[in-house]
C-alpha cells in the first residue's frame, strides 16, 4: 500500500459520549482533536483507511468484522465497514474505538484493520509496518490507535510512577517530530511497566513510514493525561 498520511489517536472507552454519561464534557477537547485528526487524514486523499491498534495477538481482520463496547455498558456493535454475515465480533478495544471514530466522520472509504500483539518486539513491529507498504496497492492512510502511560498520579489505573512523565514527553516529541527512530527506541519492558498500550502500534507506524520512504512532518494537537492516562493526537504527512 502506498502510504499517504497517518493519524494517531488514543482509544479510551470514555471517548464515546454514551459511555461517559455526565462526564462526557470532560473529554470534549479530546473528541474534537481526534475528529480533526481524522478529518485531516481524509483530506490527504487516500483510497482506503487502514486501522492499526494493539491486541492480544497480531491479526488481519475482515472488512465485515465488528467490535463491541458491551463490557463497558454500551450494547451496540461498532462496525468496521461492511455489514455481512461473513463478519464476526472480533475487533479488540483499540480497533473498536478506531472504527467508532471513522464512523463518526461519515466517510464511506473502504477500511482495513490489523492488530499488533502487545508484546511484539520493536523489530517485529517495524517489520510488520514495512509489510503494509506496497506501491502496487491503493493509496492508504493509517489510523493508529494507542494510549500512553497509565501511571500519571495516584488515581491512575497503574498508580503513580515517577518515570511516566518523561516517557510520555518522549513519545510526544517523537510524534510531533515524525521521528520513527525515537518511536522504535521505546523500550518494551518499560512500556509494559507503565501500561502504555500504544508502544507496539506506534512502532508499526514507524516501520511503515520508514518503508514508505521520503521525509515526513508531524504535528501534535493533543497531549494531556486526564484520569492519569496519557493521550496523544497527532498527524503525520509527507513533507
């Protein structure tokens, strides 16, 4: 696939207003940033969107597969793209939220989805990202889903870890600078200890951008840690 652009968004279930309930306004700025990033991704003129997110294992999904937020209180399927009896409830949380964001945009572009195993090594992630690039295929844009550390304060899911802020600042700088080398340098062990769900997907992005070649520019539009979890929204485009 010929890579034309990429966007990075987080995947907290509470980004879905129906799940957040009365607390929904607390993430209005995150929703707005994610919506803008997706709109900018679509403006790059891709012929298809490829979603990449973390999951228990590395899997290629069908266009008719879907995800569910039932476990979080919303009993409604989230479709990736097509409605067909050939699909199944298979999408992990990351890709379910990604599909929700795309559906929210109203785009009718074809969608593909891949999960990368949470414990994939940086080399495996880079190789996986490179395997997505083939100039004979349609122009594709990547929507990469991943959260930062979950250890930003005593009320965070992973409690407070003094290493978390520096880790997240490094990720923010790498996304803002379209720095593939910095993303590939993220340590899997530290990332796991800080419960950073985005490490593997970000490294897939790095591998894809490196394989696509050329110069890339990045822009970070959101970097905050509500509820003790770091969320990033960014766009990568060809320079």
